[in-house]
C-alpha cells in the first residue's frame, strides 16, 4: 500500500485529523492510519485520488510519500529512480526548524531529471514534488491534492447577499458536513438552517440539501445565499417539532448537520435542543452532527470543544 501525508491546518487540535478520516470513510476508501505527527497525518491506502479529498476544509494538501531520507543525504535518491510523465517541479516545506541544504530543491530536481523522461517546469508543472522537512527528516512526496482554501474566504458572511452575526465560518461549516460522513451525492438536512451556511457547504460538494427555519427572513435569506453560489436547496419554513411532517417526502436523509440555536435565538421556543434530541433517531439513516453551547447533554458526550471567546465555547456532538 502507498503512504499518504495529509498536511493538516492545525486550526483545531483534533478536528482536522478527524475530518480527514471522515472524508475517507464517506468516499468508501480503504485505509489505515499509520501515525500522526503535529500537522502531518500519515495514512496507508491504494485508492486516494484528488477528487475524493478535494472536499476537505481543514487540510492544506495531500501527498503520496515516495521516500524518507536525511536532508543532507539526498544523493541516495539517485538509487531510487522515479517515473514522471511530463513536466515537474520540486519545492520544500519546513514544518519545524529542521535544517536543509540551500540547494535541496534544485539538487533533488536534478536527480529526478536524470532518472526520468520528465522535464522541469517551475511555473506550471504537471507533477509537483514536495519535500516536507520535519524532525530532521525529509519526506519526498508527490502532491495528490492541493486544496483551494481561498474559496472558503470568498463565502464568508460579509460576501453573501444575506448575513447574520452568528453565522459559522464556511471552513467550520464545511468540516461539520464532512464529519457527518455524508457522501457527495447524499442527502442532508439542517433543521435550524439560519442563513444557510451549512446547506451551502453541503450543496457545493454535491449533496441534495434540505433546510428548515422558523423565521421567514432566514428561509428567504438562505435561498438567496444558495442561489448566489449557483446551488439549489429545498428550504422550508416551520418549527423543528413538525420536521417529520414538513419533510415527510425527504426523510430519513443520509445525515443531519446543524448549529443549534443559543442565546436569544434559543428563546424563540422554550428550548429547541430537547425537541431536536427526541427526533434524532427519526431524521437520519447515518450520522447526526450538531453544535451547541452545552457541554453536557443527557446521554451524549461532545466529540470536540471549540473556543469562540472568553465567555463562550461551542461543543460538537456526533451521534
């Protein structure tokens, strides 16, 4: 089996690695986690392709590890020729204070160039090799997926036609969708959809999405937000206690992902969390992922804690 390196974002100590595993599960990829070292998650598999992992939100890139060596012993790569089709480039990435020769990229590139029919193209290579440097070790790797994280910034609250100050950052919303292990062609429900951020991220990976909110303003605003990014969703008005009747033609879905109301929003009804928990088993065939400000729910343990600010932490539950 090949070894793959997931370069994690470290914006949370646990969620990026968990998201990577969840996406592999969602894509039905056989794999085994070998180890994790800070920002690097090593996975063994024979079936990881760019289209399967491009949906990751908290990973920078995924690369196939070809060789491990001491940074000053790169000459040994000459005995291990690589096959390259078309053009290629070599770039290094420091993950800690490991030292490396100044000309490491150029020297590794020369070795590859001598042993293959490929040719160097620094501007637009067909294949990009990355030398990751960590703990006095160099990992020569071939990039499988270079994930475009800039797109999440373009979907932030202020760039949508309808916004709310409590909307989730698109990367977090996307990671929650991935943690549910919903397949790209699956169905997903957000019964407290608000401005539609979770629905938008799920729709962008190809899911058939359904949303519910008690306020007309949110229902209409969610529809506008999805339309602005050229995706569609079935968004209806109603109370969560009536969700089975409202979506009787769509339930059960593959996954439920939602950010439960809290603060002023939670006072629209006595406490929608209790009603939601009573309905969990009826809504999704597989996993339910939800966020709340409560760190203790009867019968459920949070999977992750997220610091928001000094007086607020959010908790992610996976059921």
